[in-house]
């Protein structure tokens, strides 16, 4: 996949599990389920029950039956297929959108109620070009979305020169859509096997820091609480003027992020932190944890500064319960990064008390991505060289791309002066268009010593900005 603009693009999200059920409007009559199609890593905040979610949603007048299912659930899919296509025949596609795709689109309520989960859940999202082809010319007042991700590449630091149930459902859809579409690209993702379920390819437990969305779930200790309108268009907290049909939709950022796992592991092996009492392996593990801000178990280094604490990592009531401030402080520990580097990935992307207390941060996203590609082979590990494509199919949802994903990437991760001059870029996702990056704070024995990263361990392979509309918008506007 080259980093190139998708000319007229829709994305079709197929999120498959190992169970079956019924779709939201009974278009697919299938046996009801007793087990969820979603994974549930113990370290991640639990999803609410359907009854609890509907009670919370009712209090803020949120319609969970109208919101596409992937927007609020986070990183919980067992397997997912991203299918990008061009609309070849507008009239024909609009007809198929209502008669073929809409009956399969899965709502948030569908996913929360195990008995209504389908065998394969379907979500759909449209690029600006896709909306134009459908003759939807209302401005959504989101400049990055309107311009597309290719035109935003320089702001992001990118180089522009880089399951059976699912397959059966996709084949059926392609057959029914016929000549109204033409395929551009597809990408398969899946949760990693065994005890790595919920972990990304570098080995770190993912999805722990997703915020609690008001009207959907109750927050756990330390979990950010965001207004509904920070994620969903037209809801409380979204102050941008939008067309009425856009309500309950969300802007979707997709990025295919290649991960150079053998090279990353070699870097850790070659540069262990030589702190007293640590073996070389422990020093390497500590370097990786300080680059991420968490150990592979999910335990934050701020609370477990020198060795992993798996019990802490697995406890969702404790693994987010910190501010970067020491006891009695009202702001972050702004002059001392002993426990956690200012440059650490999770500190760069959610600074917590570094911005003051209570947390003054309205730059939140809900991440919903999934790993793709095979596990690292013994030969790749031996030669420290990636041979097979693997990484993260990154997905984020927000009501404003410039205030959400773009801000996090450009203003924080790619900013060597955030949160202090000399900190350096985020060592994981910070991008400088291929240039070397010097990062401070990683070496626990010498916090001012810069460590130079000569390789980007995460490489953008392409992406696009989309809008994921509500079910009512698909029915009444996009297919009209």
C-alpha cells in the first residue's frame, strides 16, 4: 500500500467473531449467542452491559441504536477486515447501500447485547471524495477530512514514498454490490494469539488508556472522561456547526502502521539501561517500558519505575490511576522524569497533570484498531530483520480530526519541545520524515543523556480520513 490518496473511497469494516446471532433489524436470522464476539483483556476497562449503557445514554439523550458499533467499543475485535472501494455507479450504489449494506450495519446496542451480536458485524465510512460521489455536498466543517490524509502527510511527519465468516460475508457483499463498486485495497487484522491477546506486535498491552465517554460508560480511577460530543458529531461538547444528518456520526482516522519488531527488539538489546541491580535483559526491558510508558503487562512505569508489576497491569482499577504528579502536587512532576520520561509514548499522547489539575485536556480519541500480519518468525528474530509485513491497523474516532488525532500527532508526538524543550519526539510514533531523532529521559541513570533513534520502528504505509455516519443518515441521506 503506497501512501496515496484514495480517489473515491469508502471503507467497509468487517469485525468478525467466533459466534453468531441476529442483526439489528433481523435481516439475518441466526442462532442467538451465549458468548461475546468481542475480546475482553482484563486490563482494559469493561464495556457496560446493554442495560447500563442504555440507562446512561438515556440521561444524555443518546441513541445507541443509531451509532455504528465500532465507534465506542475500543480495541476489542477478534478479527477485522478493512475493505476500501471506489463507487463506480452512484445511482446503483445508493440503491445497494440501502437494500444490501444498511441491513448488515451493526449498531453499538447490537454489540453490547450478546444475544443480538451477528456472526459478522459490518460498519461503513466515507471519505470526502466518497461523499462527493454520492452528491452529498454539505460541509462537515473539518478541514483535514475535506483535504484527505495524503494532503496532511507533512503535518503528520509522514514520508509519502512508504477467517472464514469474514471472507464469506465479504464475498456475498461484493457479489450483491456488483458493478456499483470497484475494489481498491483490503487489509486483514486479528487479535494476537494466546496470552498476547490484546497486545500489539511489540508486545505491549494496548487499549488501556481509551477514555470513558459520557452517556456510554462509567469511568474507572484515572480514566479520562470526555463529553459525548468530543467523539460523536452533534452531541453535547461538539460546538462546530454541522448538517443535521451528521448527528451521531464520527470522523474515522485510518492508518496502516508497519512495525519493525525485530529491529525494535535489537535496539532494546543493544541499549540496555545499566541501572544498579538490573541484568542486561532487565535493562533492555526497562528501556522499552520507558519508551512506551508502560511495561508489556500494561503496568505504568510511573507506578512501577524499575521492574514490571503484572498484577498492577492487569487491574483496570489501578493501571490508569496516576497523574504524573507526586503526592501533594497539583500539577505533574514537571522537573523530574525519573519515574516516567516526558517523551514516553503514553505521556506524550495524554500528559495528564502535566497540563494542570484537574486535567485540562480536550484532545481525546477513541482508538479501535487491531494488529495485522503474522507473528515474528525465528529467522526474523535471529537476523534482527523484518521479512514479513506486520503492524497496527490504527483506527481512531473523534468529532474533530484537527482537535483529535491530528493534534495528538503533530502538536504532541511530533513536537520535540513538548512538554519541555529538549524532550524530543515520541520514540514510538513520533515522525520526522525519516530523519534521526534524539530523545532524552529514557536513560534512568542519566536523564539528560540523549538517545538517538536512527530507525523509525513504526512506519506509516498509508491512510485516509473518513466519516462514519449514523444508521439514520445512511438510510435517509446517503442512500436517498
